[in-house]
């Protein structure tokens, strides 16, 4: 996440130190705090609207709920990195590993969930007969979300294990990967390939087929839903694309001081663009007219408690029906037909 305030490169047996003429870490820290505030506020509002006003059995809402949780997890790590950039790592080894894991869980789960959301749109629009009922689609969506979290947690463990806290001169403490350069580069290549380019290829294929099908259809409901999902997915790749490309080509970072500093500034700009993604999704969700209406109602307190009571009554009615059904089974078992 961070490098020393002086850059170094080797030439045969000598090491050259480059003084920075531009400190981007303070700017990054301020942006991290702003991104954190906007992301937590926006995603918490979206979660409240979904829980109170929306049908959580709807497949699109299931994905949006999980993506909002993913963005929140990612955003909650930003204040720690902001303090790190401003000062040094002061939170200890366990927090270093935990925040690294949370950071990558948020990143990995976002791309997997957005890919799954696109595949769901593909099956709904292009493969209209599969799955052939709503209940099966719900089960597939819940299974995809569960798989996204499991894969993300498993993948983030290697990142968490590889980082450790080290203290250098002047009590400067870092939270960085302890692996050797070749191992780090291989990990970066696999991360970019499997969690950026592979999802990008899947999404491009799905949307090519979707656009072709939609252009031949007059179903406006498909058009509205597709616009929202397309914008969400496009925003992810626009934000994270430059950052992943910088990671992929990090082995070509120049050695000359001025060029190295320009590379560093470009990387930090791409990093800010990538990290800002977690506060963009709530704005994109508002492309949906229904969500805008529900958000306005929530902010004005309209129908909020009525919806909560109705959902509670619906759950209570379901439990009562289940209880009656179970009692009926018991009575039938106690009084079988002769």
C-alpha cells in the first residue's frame, strides 16, 4: 500500500536515492477520508431502502444488497490506510493483516458479484427458458453470492498472510508484503488476470449477447433494468481498469528519478480513481426510478414504519402458517385413517 518517502534504484553495486518533489500521500489520505464518508453514507442509505421498502427476494435486489455490503467492507478499511499514509502504521500486526484481508475481500467480492449479476441478466434476457422459474433463479442468485464471499475470503487469506509489520530507522513502521519481488509480481499477475481480465471477458461476452437480444425486443422493463446493471458494471471497470493495468505493468517502472516520480504520481491517481468506486454505486442505483422514490420516502420518513410493520406481519403470518401446517401433520399422525 505504501512506499518510503524516498525512492531508490540500483545500478550495479550502487544504490541511488531520489528525493520526492511532490508528496501525494497527504492528498491520498484526504481523499480516502472523503471516500469513506460518502461510501458509508450512500451504501447505508441503500441498505435501509432495500430492507424497508424493497422485496429482498428479487434477484437484482439480492445482488445489489451484497454489492453494497462489499463496498462497505472495502470503505471501512480506508481510514486505516489514510492514517498510514499520513504517519506510519500504528495499529499493530493483527490489524495490519485483518485490514489487508478486509480490503481484498471487498475488492474480490465486488468483481465476482458484478460478474454474477451480469450472468444473471444474460440468462434472463438471452436464455429466457433457463432457469424456468423465479424460485430457481433466487436459489442460483443466493448460491452465487455465497460462492462470491467464500472465494473472496479464501483468496484474501494469502494477501493477509503475506503482509507483516516492520519497523525501520526513526521508528518508521510499515504494513507491507514480506514476500520477495518475483513472488509479489506473480501474485499481481494472477490477481489482475483472474479478477479483472477474466471477468471482463465474461461480461463483454454476456453484454454483447444481451444487446443483440434487447435490440430485437420491445420489452421496456428489460431496457430499464439493463441500463442500471450496465452502468454499475461499466463504472467498476472504468474505475479499476487503470489501477489494474498499472499493477500489471509495475515491473516496467522506470529507474530514473524524474520518470519514477511521474510513474508514482500516475499510480496514486489511478489508486484514488479505483478506491472511489465504492461510493459511486449508490449514485448509480438511483438511476432506478423506484429506488429514487423509496429513498425520498425514507429521507422524509414516509411509510417507513408501515412497511416495517407489514414486513413483520408478513413474516409472522408465514410463521403461523408453518406452525399450523406442522400441527396438522402431528394431528394426522396421531389420528391416522383406519
